[in-house]
């Protein structure tokens, strides 16, 4: 009997696995030409200074408007895009679209007919997948795109994860240095969730540490987590980096982060991922 039940469980597990597999194959299939069908969108989430809540940038977050599935969130299709390699062309599209959009915002800001005149800069943060970082032409691609959209390189922030940078630190190091030489800024995303070797962190040409949302969430109830965040902020500053906290949902979290001298903040409390038009409105209202 036990054996039979065990067998049934295996079958049951197989069925669930099968469903998930078919689901992934179906997503993989639809993903193949989602770009040419015009189903990809980018939403932009505001990045603000912690001290004055000044809008200084936006993170580009990919969305897929599937004809039957509706809006598919990145958590559901980016893993599939990575497994199939489709993340490379999709990522190229995101970079192109985000830089094109940034150009529009900068043109609005610096409209020569506008009395206010030069309203300063805005940066764009784009998530990069490890396959993109490893793809041979990545440095040239970034350089050409910056040129095509006339974007000063320092306004582009490429977000990488700890595992990407640490796992193949040897091979990615060269590429990261080349990207830095272009003038592009580099951020470590979801910092604290992977495991960073301090030796590498010290060597790598990283400009920004982006503290993972899970720490920000835990910080409100736990003194220990609060200290962890404070230490990450100091660590970043000691290494000459700026710190960003992501996932801020309350004013209290914002106040705590200000106390820790965290530089930049991002989260639903400050602005959800939104349309380019909404960002343009925020920019128009921005104080000098
Ligand atoms: P991420 O880069 O860490 O982006 C931040 C995620 O946290 C976004 O989820 C954002 O909507 C969400 N978020 C921001 N503030 C809050 C908050 O206050 N509370 C909560 N609960 N969530 C918040 P999203 O847009 O679903 O993206 C998920 C992940 O997908 C991203 O995490 C990033 O790793 C990946 N991703 C998104 N766009 C791209 C892309 O163009 N290329 C690549 N390779 N990955 C991308
Ligand atoms: Mg990110
Ligand atoms: Mg993140
Ligand atoms: Mg995250």
C-alpha cells in the first residue's frame, strides 16, 4: 500500500511538474516574437534623494502585455527568457527603449524656449541579466546606444546582481571596467541577498549599492535588521559608493534611512512604477 501511495505521489508530482513545464514552454514560445509584436513595455519607477525627495532618476522595469494572459510580470517571464537566451535581444530592446525615453525627458528639461532653461539631469537605471553581461559585444552595444540617443554616459546606471558579479568575478571584471571606462555607472542590485566577497567588492568598479527590499521591510520591527542596513550604508560610503534603498513603503522607513545617511530611495511610498508621461509630469514639477 505504501508503495502504491508513494507511486501516486510521484505521479502527482509529475503532473504538477508537467503543467509547469508546459507553461514555461508556452511562455517561451510566445516570448520568441513578443518584441516584434509590440507587446513589451517599460514602466519607470522614481529614484529620489533620501534627504530632499528630489527626483534624480528612474528605474526601467520591463512589462509584457500578452494578448491572452494579460500583463505578465517580470518574475514570470524573465527566468524563461534567461533559460532560452531570449533575454539578450529583449534586454537590448529595454536598453534602447529606456535611452530613447530618457532622451525625450532630457529634451523636455532643457527646452530652449522654456524660461526656466536648464533644469539639470535625470538618470536611468536598467537591469542587466548575466547573459547580457557575458555577451561579447556588450560594451560596444552600450557605447553605440548612448551615442545614438545622445545620452551622457554617467546618466546610465546598469544594475547587476551580486551573484552575477561575484560568481564569475574573474570574467566579468574586465567587462565591468570597460563599462566604467565608458563613464557608465554600475550598481549592485538586491544587495545583501547573495553573498558578496568583501575582497571583490573592494576591487570591482561599483558605484552604487542597492539594498534589497527584504532588509527594508524587516528593518521596522527589528533592531538587528536596522543595524544591518546601517552597516551596509556605512560600508558603501567607506568604499566610495552611493547607497540606494529599494522597497520603501512607509514614511518611517524613509526617516530611518535618512538617519543612516542613505543617499537614494525607491519604493511604492515614493512612487510606483509608472508611465513615461507620469515621470514627465514629476519632472516638470521638480524644484531646481
Ligand atoms: P528589481 O530590479 O530589484 O526591481 C525592483 C522590483 O521591486 C520591481 O518589481 C518593483 O516594482 C518592485 N518594487 C519597487 N518598490 C517596491 C515596494 O515599495 N514594495 C514592493 N513590494 N515592491 C516594490 P518588478 O517590476 O516586478 O521586477 C522584478 C524584477 O524583475 C526586477 O527586480 C529585476 O530583477 C527584473 N527585471 C525587471 N525588468 C527587467 C529588465 O528589463 N531586464 C532584466 N534582466 N530584469 C528585469
Ligand atoms: Mg533593479
Ligand atoms: Mg532590486
Ligand atoms: Mg529586488
